[in-house]
């Protein structure tokens, strides 16, 4: 709650910056609703994103507690004034929403609302959602008329325009993340074919050799069977490492540091190189930053372990002043970054840079032939 309306250029600028700061759709929706309610000094605010079945895919409210929201029941349908905003793309400013002929009532636990200001959030001809406020707290004096003024409507229009941009950007971000994950799964499938299939082929040949030797040379057959056991263990480690890469869900439960520590342990067992992890002074980061850092670490580790011929790989996550840094260093063969760019072989560098910039960070690559590689990603701390 605020003590009064937040007016003026500073308040509007703060609201717009807050909207553009988030990447997940749900966070953007919540920020829009909170900003609108505070700027227009309303008791309640909500934003509904329609689905294709007459309901709402998402419906975010502010001014109502979680307990009150649960008591209200299921999400509303697209009806009455909400439907008018979505289907007719019209702004609605009403002195008392309950007296409008389109009003169809609300559930028993729903709070009482009177004065109402609603506006569609649109990207061109596409209606992205319906944003509305109710019960202006410091209503202007005078009988009759809506407590929300024409100036309020104009301000909400500005907010709705920027909300459309922020919501569209958030959708594009989530879509690009889905495509990136799909691409990474395809790459892992290719890696599994190259690494594990080769191990299994060797396993089959060695088992056949052991079968041929078991009668005439039991001692040699025993040696071949020992090789079978070793190959089977290596194949299992390769599979375990791939499964860890496919399952970043540990971020939600364990956070970045614990998830990276677990993955490094698995990779250390699965590869000949010695892989280590260390962290210092790092607290929890926003979910988008943690996922981006995890993916960059995975790509850097993949390059170091598959392509560099490194004997040692170090992963360090640390806080340096206001910045959180991820550093992956190997003692492998290294490369000339400019030559790699000219040849069109990016080793995932473009993807890593995109991930870093997508969460407000930056990526630095330091390498030269024969001197190993260091990949460092920095993001602003919280």
C-alpha cells in the first residue's frame, strides 16, 4: 500500500523501468498491475491475459491478499465489461461498475467495487490483455461522475502502451529460451551418439573377443572381460553427465552454486580431465540470471572437455563488489577467438554472449593457441 498517489515524471519513469527489467511473463504482468494501482491511487488492480477458450490464460491482481484470492474461486470468464475491453478494444471508465447493464455480478468472496477504469493492452491489432482498476482511494470531490479522471485515463493509456511492449518482449524471451533449450537437446543427442555409441560399439567388440577366447585362453578372456567392465562404467558416466545437462531443474530447488557443484562432480568422474568447482560470497540471484549462468557454464565446460584436450578445468563463481562472476578456465590447446569468428566456428560463443546480455551481463573470452581458455560471465549482483 502507498500513502498517496505517486504522480509526476519520476513515478511514471520508475514504473516503465520496472516493467522493462523483468524477462518472465508472469513477473512483467505483476509489475504492470502494481505500477498501475500505485500510479492511479486505486484500491484494486488486475490484468487478464485471454486464452482461446473464453477464459484467461493468466490473471494477476494487486490489492487482494492470497487468502482473499483463493476464496474468490476459479479465474473469471471473458464476459461483461472484461469481454468488451478484449473483443471491442475499448476503454471503459464507469462511475459504478455495478450499475452498468453488462455487469453480471461476482462471487460472494469478491470485494465490492464501484468506480472503474479499464483499458485493453494491445500490440497493433492483437489484444494482449485487459488492464483495469477499481475504487480510487482519494476521489475528487463533487457529486456523480467517475472518480477516475480523464487524466487518469491518459496516464493509464501511456502505461498500457509500454505494458504491451514489455509483455511482447517477455513472450519473445520465453520463446527464444524454448528454442535454445530445444537446440541444446538436439546437440546433446548428437553428443550421446558420438560418445556413448562409440563406447557401446567398443563394448560389443570386446565382449565378442572375450567369448572367442574363453575356451582356448581363459587368462586373456578374463582381461577382455575386465575391459568390458571398464567400458560399461565409462558409458554409464557419459550418460549420467548428459542427463545432468538435460536437467537444470535443480536450480529451482538448490540454487546455482549447489547445482553447479553437483554437475562438476559428475563431469569430473565422467572425463579424464580433473574438473573442480569453487564459490565465494555468492547469494541467490534472480531466476533468469541463475539459468543463464548455468547454461553458459555448461557450454564452456562442454567446449573444454570435448574440444580443448585440457587436463584441468576450473569453475569459479564469486562476488566482486556489486558484480557476480562465473569463470571457467582450462589448460587446453586454446584458440584464436578472432580466427574462430572469421571461420564461422563459434564454439557456442554467440549463444553464450546472447545469454549474458539477455540478463544484463557481459561475456569475456580470453584464449590463444597453446595457452588455454578462460570464459568469464559477469552479471550485476543483488
